[in-house]
């Protein structure tokens, strides 16, 4: 017995979703990016000319220019105009990465407690690593900044700068390149953050000197665990003050 055939239609909304096809410029940028990141095109090498890229890729001149613009924004190439110009491969350095994070923090209105949260998440670990990995030159720099910091509690601007410089010196002594960039990128945002004056009272500055001294002692004797704990205690105390002060009422 044959089955009855119906002509009912399937709901079109169940069949298809909106299809998003990549633009030609994005595809070309991805191909060139892959060549750079895999080392097939080295830093300092010139890419083919715009005319050659148009001919080789079969894309329009506007698509090629857009692909080069994308790579330029990413910091992977530098393009110069003119007869002797062209696009040269230039790998992004730590400065460009830090600048991107700094711009994000500033343009999105990230507040001081959130920045201090970030420090609390990474700096105790970095202090522990600094205790293990620091060189004598690193230690001398940290000690010199600490001495100046101890004598700056009456000058809030000097205190702020030396405080951040000391934290950065410990961060750099850790040897962890990725976390160094992260901490460097938020340092100036913390320095410029609204509300900093409210959480740097004279009493807090004296407590900070004691806390820094505890971290210093641990780094001097290469005690990883004590450096971690001392830095964590210091940053937690400061974060608590910031939260209570800036969000009271």
C-alpha cells in the first residue's frame, strides 16, 4: 500500500541561517598573516607590490589595499607610499601590545578597583618568580627604588611614580614576558586613575612602605613562597581600602 504524498512545506526558518561569507580582503590578509606568523616571510622582507598582489590573487585593487590596511593595523607590516615605497614585514613588539591594552582600559572607562584586581591576580606570582629569577642587577634596581620610595611618603606624586616603578621592576625581574607586558600595559592607567588620591592617605603610604619591605626581604633571600604571600597580602589590603573608599555609600 503506497504512502500518501503530501505537499506541506518545511518552515524556512528551520532550514537556513544567515550565511556570513568572509570578504576577499579578509581572506588575503589571513593568507599573508599566516606566511608571516609561520616564518615563511621574515621580518624586514618586502611583500610583493600592490600591482603584483592584484595580479597574483585575482582580487581588485581595493581588496588588496584593504588587506594591507588590516595587516598594518595589526602591526604586522609597515607600508610606505611613493615610487620607492611598499609594505615591509614588521613583527609587533611589546610596546604595541601594551598600547592596545592601555587604550582598551582608557576607552572603556575601566575603574581603579578592576585594575587592582588584575594586579592581585598576577603580581604575587610574579614576586615569587622574581625571588627565583632575579639577577643582581635586578635586585640593585629594586633596592634603589625601594630606598627612594621610603623617602617619598610626603610627596604624593613622587610616591605614586616610585610605587609603580618598584612594582614594574619586580615584574620585569620575574622573566615572564607575557605577564610583564600585561602589568606594564595597566601601570599608567593605575597611575592616572580617578580616585587614586582618595586611597593614598598618609597612613596607607606608611603601611605600603612596611609591605614593600616584606616583599623586598623575601626577594633578597630568594624565598619564592614568602615573596608571593607578602605581595598578595599587600595588594589585598590596598584593594580592600580602594573598594571601601571608592564605593562607600
